C-alpha cells in the first residue's frame, strides 16, 4: 500500500491563523478563558518591577510564585507581554485574586475599551495604536488591573510603549517614585494616549498629501487611498469613543485605589482624548470633502474635454458643409471649371475657421 504523504499545510481552522474570531466562545459559560486574537509574541514574558521612593528592583520571572504583593515597603508592577498562553494568564489571576470575568475581557482582544471595579480591583482595557517603520498604523489591546500593592499590565506584543515610564522610574525623574501605583497607572495610560496624537498627525499628513495629488492629477487610485484612510479614521474613532466613556466613568466613580490628588491627572487624560476626537472628526470631514473634490475635478476635466470637442466640431461644421456641397456629382457647377475655384474655396474655408477661432477666443471659450 502506498502511504499517504503528510499534509504540511497550515490548519485553516486554527483561530490564530484565521485572525480574530469572537464566535469561538459561543455556548461557553461566563469566565471561560479563551484567547481571541492574533498571536503577536513567541512566548509570554513577565517582568517584575518593585520600587519605593528610595529603591527599585527589576527582573524577568516565569511565574508569580512567592510574590508578596502585600509588602507595604514596595510597590509591585507586573508587566505581561503576550496573551496567547491562557494557563499563565489563569495562574496570574489565581495568584492575585483577579476575577475570571476580568481575565476573560483581557483575553478577548476584540473587547471595546472598558472601566470596571470588581472585588476591590480596578480594571481598565483600551486600544493602543502605534506606527510601524513603514508608517502603517498598528493596533493592539492593553489592559490594566490595579489592586492594593500591585499593578498588572497586559499587552499583546513586546511593544515598547512603557519604556518612557520605566526610564522615569529607573532614574527617579520627577515624583514618579514618590507616588503610588495609581500614578503609575495614569502614566501608562498617558503614554498610550500620547501615541494617538502621533497617529492622528500621520493621518493628517496623509490627507494633506492626498489633497495635493487629487488637485494635480486625480485618479481612481487616490480614491482607494482615501477609502483606506477613512477606514483608519473609523477604527480610531471606534476606539476613542468608549475610551472616553471609560475615563469619564473612572473620574465620576473616584475609586478608593486612586488618591484624590492623582485624580486630576486622569482629568487631564480625559481632556486629551476629547482633543484627539476633535482632530479625528475634522479628518473624517476632510476625507469626505476630498472624495467630493475628486468627483468635482473629474467632472470639471470632463466638461473641459467636452467643451474642447464641441468647439472643434463647431468649427468643422461649416467646413464640412462646404466640402459636402462641392463633393456632389452635378455637372452644372460653374466653380468646378473656374481656374481659381479650388484656391478660392480653400481661402473661404480658412477664413471661416480663423474667424470662428477669433470669435471663440474673444468669448474666452478657448
């Protein structure tokens, strides 16, 4: 018997290969831990930062065994990169007492931005945007769980959003080490929101460039580019609107885990989000106007072409009429036997043509 060759083609039913499939959770009980999204890292990495006003310790760990989050002398920031290993995420939840419903939202990268308080823990999830080396907009989910003595940040990849906060912690820049974990949470949210400005500016630059190209040389490819930019605008808008609601709810609830003095910093984040939404709405209107401008330019160019063709046709109508008369096969046409008949007819035709060109020029039709 001939043995069948092994099929090395990828399994199309693998959710990681298909992309984000929310339907994979259909029928499962609440709190079921299933990763919904693309795998953006090879393995889940856990970094631990413990600090106080005088000292700071950083290390990579494999699990949270033996971690004392109730140590009153140190604040613990646990940074988790990669969400595809649900066993590790479940272990983190069991160690820190995080409700499975929160873990479920963390693993669902299609979840809209959300703020909630459960079992004395503050939970916030939002969309983080960045620009690739090719200036393409990338998006992934970032989530935070704040408890007494610890802060956990979850992200899909190893992106370096939080490097500015780490730098400030390591070098004790400002008052960041003298503040609590509520201020660290604000700082992490703030660096993500700052990336929205960079993304919004990139969209603005793309639209300005597209606007110049549309007026110089409109083409169907430019409309396709405008459609893609509009799609990016809608994606950002869909991420910003629920995030604004989440930060507004956080400010209204004034959770005990966030000191009153730190709350004003969250108000500042709220103002930044409102400002970015204004930018995005302006760009959305500009995108719509660019499409209308494209159609207007195409119509204008078509009208110019039709106008030119009409003028040419109008000029040649009397010439065609004259040529048609002398093209008839009648014998009784005296001009046919005149010595200068041919030259006279040509002169008349050129005179008519020149006269019409001069007339159209004075009317500024050509």
